[in-house]
């Protein structure tokens, strides 16, 4: 009887502990946290606090070379899942012409994040598997270097023993090796930040006319809400509204439910017939996030958040409400919209010029109608 009870409990436990795939949003959040660790460690190593190399070794392994339990390196997995390739300019070490008695060849990697005609454009995997240095008769790749330091030098743990070739290489040239690893860390951080910018940066542009008016409640120019599912309540939201006092703000509610708004901008109501309104979200290279609200191409209001906001930039997946809030169809105002461009990560000068021409024609038509009405 005891054996049956034990077997039952064992079966129940194995069912509860079944491995399941993490959703893409969770993986992107994990990448964000890893990049924040790398940012701080790179900065601290630059200040001479070299013990912060240890977490860098671990993060490089996690992001670029992880293979335990059939895991895929996090940066590469997120990149593949999003369909965004990661490339770097790099010229592999040419060790073939070295004299036979050469002990070591080391040069800076000189990774180019803006590849030019003199660089070989490689995928991250191709770079990791290319010769990066030469020691005691054979070349070593960056992948080998990352794994060896993570396993033996404190990135994952301090091993009680180490391969003799690795121990000899570290004893002979530890500082050059650390220099290479720091270069790889800086390049990895840059690629990771660009990946986040690619999926989180956005701009919303409109040419609108806001006549003077008063409000008894917040009045929304637009309110974009990401849809929830039966299993998941999604708070993600982007909106632009007038407060009851007449100040215009741009706001975000991120995937974690945190809310951020630009400072209120007064004096927008009753401006010239049409104004260029632009709202944008931009993840900076230091992983802080800027929210901007522009009127007529001048920076009018902004707020900086100390973290990369967890948002999604593809506005076509949102439920888009205009002249109302998502919940309340009466939470609108009186305005005229001449042109709207949404979801553009970068609004080109050509787009601006084309929209200005549309706006100018509308203004001319409006003035012509006014003159006609005056004559009649």
C-alpha cells in the first residue's frame, strides 16, 4: 500500500514539474535584465574595478554560447524569434603565416559595429567561430574563450582544475585575453540594445487642428491599447490626451503596468490652423527610455525613465481609438486631423515634406472656403 502511495505522489510531482516554453515577452525581459547587468559591469571595469569581469564572463556565456540542458544562447534566441539578424564587422586572425616557433599572436579584435568595405560582415555565430588569437600551436575562437573563462574563471563557477592549455594561456597573457572579452562584451551590449530599440522605438505623427475649448474630463486625441487574452491581462497602452486644465500630455503604460507621462504642455489649443504633433518612445544606448512630445518640430515636453520600457512598437497590433479613450467613447474633444503616420520608427524628411504639402493644401483650401463664405 505504501509503495502505491509513493508511486502516485511521484507521478503527480513529475506532472507538476513538466518543462514548458517561456513566452517571447518573458525572454525579451530576460534579455533586458542581462543587458542591464552588462552595462553596469562594463562601466565598472572601465573604472578599474576588475572583479566585475566575473559577472561579464557569465553574461557572455548566457547570451552567446549557452549550451547546457539544450538551452539556446539568449541573445541569439531572441534575435531568431524576432527575425532580426545580428551582424558584426570583423576580420578573422590570419595565423597561417606565423613562424613555427611563434608562441602567441594577439591583436585587438577591432569589432566594427558600423561595418565598412574593409571588414568581413559576419553573423554572430560566424564571428564566434572565427580565429581570434593564437597560442602554443593552435588558434582559439572567441566562443572557446568565453566558455573557458565562464567555466574556469568565475563566470559560472571557479573550477578546482582547468585544462593545461587554458591555464598556460591565462598565465602567459591574461590581460590581453580580458581585453578581447571586454571588446566582445561591448559589441554584444551594442547589438542587444539595437535589438531592443528595433522592437520598442516608435513615433506617431499627425497634423491636427485643436480649436479653443474646455474639458470636464481628460480628453483623448488617441488611445492605443494592446489587446488582452483570456489567459493574460495586458496593460500595455499608448495615449495622447488633454488634461482638464488644457495641458497636452503623451503617456505610456508598459507591459508591467507602470505608467509614465510627459510634462503637461499648455498653449496648444487654438494654435494656427494645423500643427504638427509628434509623440515618440526611444530606448537610449544607456538603456534609459525617453518619451517625447513635439509640437511643430520643436521639443516641447519629455520625460526620461531609468529603464528600457517594456512596450511593443507594432501599433497595427493595438486596438486604436481616436477622439476617445479605449473605455469611454465620450472622452474625446473637437479637433480636425489632416494626416496621420503611426508606428514609424524614424519619420524621414521625405515623409515630413510630403505630409507638409498635404497640410499646406488643406490650409489653402480652408482659406479659400473662408474667402468664398465672406463674399457670399
